[in-house]
C-alpha cells in the first residue's frame, strides 16, 4: 500500500513539473540565440562568440519569449530587385535599411519585425519613369511593417532540426508590403503608370544561420522558394506553400542579398 502511495505522489510530482517547464524545452522550430557578456567568472564561455567552453565572461542565451527582443540593422549587399516580367518591369534599388525600432523577437519559431527602406530605386531600362512609395521622394520606397519568421528549407532539414539550412519568411498583416507609384505613363514600361500593390510572401535563405557571428547574410534567390517546412505541435513536419508575390496582378519575384547585425554588436545565431 505504501508503495502505491509513493508511486502516486511521484506521478503527481511529474505532472506538476510538466506544468511549469516551458514548451521551449521541447522546441523544434528554429529560434534565436545570442552571446551575452556577464559578470567576470560567472559565464560558461571564455569568448564573445560562446564557442570556447570554460569559466569566463560570456553566456549563451536563447530568446524564448516574444518579449525578448534585440534591435537590428540591415545593409544591402548588391542590388535589390523586384521583377515582374509579364509587364516588363524590374525595379532595382541600390540601398536597403530598416526603420528605427526593427527587432528580432524570441519565441519558437524566432521572428522579426521591421519596415524596410529602399533608396536609389529606378525602373530598369526606363530612367525617366519615376518610382516611389506614398509620401517619399523619387527613388525611395518604404514598406509597411513586416512580420517575418524562421522556418526550415526542406522536410529533411526539419526532421534533422538542421539550423544550418533555415529560411526567413517575410509577410505583412497590412493589405500589401507596399504600394509603389510609377509615373508618368509615357516614360514607364508598357505605357503604364499608377499605384501598384506588392502582395504575397517572400522566402529567403539564412546563410550560415547556425554559425556564431556578428553579422549574418540573407539571400533572396533568383529562383523563388515555393515551400518551406515547420514542425507542428505534434512534432510532425508540415509543408507550407507561401502566397505568391505579385506587383499589382502580375507575378513577381524578389532578388537580393543583405547583411543583418544586432545593433549592440553581439554575436548571434539560430538554434
């Protein structure tokens, strides 16, 4: 009888523990991690990349809550292009940055929140066709607030939880990423002008996302990624097909490379 009571108490204790353990303890979707500097001798790493284990001044920290944020900066690595071949329109920009307040956010999966600002924009082959978003000078485009999240590129990588091959999926809760204005009609492709919504989703590759680095590269490839994978609450792989990108009603693609850093210069990576 006493053994039964002890087993019962143990079972209750296990249930109590499971109630307080964070779901992130079993996290399977990609999330952000940073290397924090802590009081001397209280950390488990001796270097600012959190690679060399030992009593030191640095500690790895996973961002597990959406309330945990880190401000980011973004710069272009080459041209950023929005292509819509059926209407002979390619908008090419030389610069990209983020509006103040852009952050990565903790949770599973990790997310971002930002508005992008493009400068040096023109319509390729039509130098007299002015391009901008509402309220901006010619050549400047500012997006609505974007909400991006981490995912896996393939089913195999999701099953293996391979953080070396993850993607960032960009979308917005607004009616469009941005409304682009082209004018005058006589100077623009196909003699078209007016306001064009950019809608859909964009999936980009996190280059060496799992490596402890100060800056990370994001590649949006020429051939658009038409699927990504995430893990369900039942720990099963789930394929997601993003909404196709469009400029107005025309099929579009986004091509470009950028570099992202934490504003405070910490090392960070995907786990």
